[in-house]
């Protein structure tokens, strides 16, 4: 059972496994709340009891081991995967997205870990993927307009992609990632979900994306959930950090109140427990 009554502590002991599960928390300026969300894939329980909230203008960092359920959670929020249980609240309204398109129409846009660019299409066509129909009926959407806007969006980030009419299959991982991020950031969305946006990037490209995120944060209009692996990135880019372990959130702290040391310690501990469990199961 997840403990934690209203107004109770953010960390609640389950008493069963000795682990901590973050109970539903909230703030007056929340744009999104996720409550008691669970998801199974056949025999695999990806998410058990997820509670999180996102405040307006906030950058929330989501950390966790491989397989912890981070991408599944992002996909539930963006309408790609349906949860088995639980509910969500978006800008004060009950939120049950039927599709990614519906989520997008409500202001949520996503950079997926598994990118979702179309290899055969050009850079600029990828940047306008799914947006064509919003702008105007396709025949009126001139290529040169798309190319110009794509160029502006990429220049804005500072990522160097010399030719926008080449198929994205020919680009490096970092360039592809930059396109996915630029596309999302230039959408009308006010909630961005970024699943490992720096994964395929070198330090220089990664720094450009982190700068872009800092700029968006300074503007204060967009709220973000970002899956990151590098603790230094988390502590510099995010306002708050949530740690997901085994399909539950076990830590919820402002980044100003945690440190690389604390986050490392928690994960070292997780490996210690995993090793013990593996031994016990032998
Ligand atoms: N579509 C799916 N079908 C079956 N299992 C899945 C599917 N998506 C995720 N899983 C499983 O759910 C668990 C969580 O995966 P995921 O959310 O991708 O973790 P993370 O992003 O934290 O690495 C993993 O065990 C993964 O294999
Ligand atoms: Mg993932």
C-alpha cells in the first residue's frame, strides 16, 4: 500500500519491502499531476504506483536505472501508452489522453528516446512532421517556407546542420537528436517531455541543448520533464529531481537540496540490493 495522507510527508515507508514510495504531492501552480499510475506489459510490471507533479515553468529531472519505467511513464503522459490504473490531471482538468495527437492538442509534446524521425524524409520535412495539418492544408505548405523555418529553429539552438534537404538517415546521432529537440521546442506546447535528449550527443551538442533548456526555463512559460543520466546535468538543468526505482518514485527533492554524492549513494545502494537479491535467488 502506498502510505501518505494529505499533508503528510513526501516520503512514506511502505513497510513491506522497506522502500520509500513518494505519495501524491501537489503545488498550487501544478500544470500536471500523475496519481497512482500503474502499467504492466504481460508479466512485466513497468510501473507500480507512480505519483508525480509538475509545476508551471518547472524543469523536473527524472532519474532511474535502465528498465526502471522512465520511458513508459513519459509515454503514458504523452498519450502513447494507456495506464492500467491511476489518474492524471492536466491544468486542473481530468486528463485521459486517447492519443498522442490529442495530448499535443492539449499542449504536451515529446522527444522520444527512440526518436521517431523518418529516415527517408529530409531534415526540414522531419521538423514539420505531424504539424503540417495544423498549419494549413498540405498543398499550400510550401517547401521553401518549411526549409526557412527549420533553418531558423536549428540556428536558434546553434546546431550546425549544413544541408536541410538530405534524408535524416545520413546524419549523426547527435544531429538527429538536435532535430527532434528543435521540433519539439518550436511547437506550441507548454509541457515538454524529453526522454534522454542528450543520449546520442557529444559534449558540445549536449551543451547547446542544455543552453536551450536554460533559456526556455528563464522565459518561465514552458514546463518540462526530462529523463537524464548524468547527475551533473540534472543538478544544473533541473529545479527538482525525481528518482524512479522498480516502477515507483522513491525520491522527490529540489536539486538545491541534493547532490551528486547523494544521488550516487542511492544508486550504489540499489546495486547492492540487486546483487543481494540475485544471490538470494541463486
Ligand atoms: N511495449 C512494451 N512491451 C513489453 N515490455 C515493455 C514495453 N515497454 C517497456 N517494457 C518493459 O517495461 C520495463 C520498463 O521499461 P522502460 O519504461 O523502457 O524503462 P526505462 O526507460 O526506465 O529504461 C522494462 O522491463 C521494459 O522491458
Ligand atoms: Mg527509457
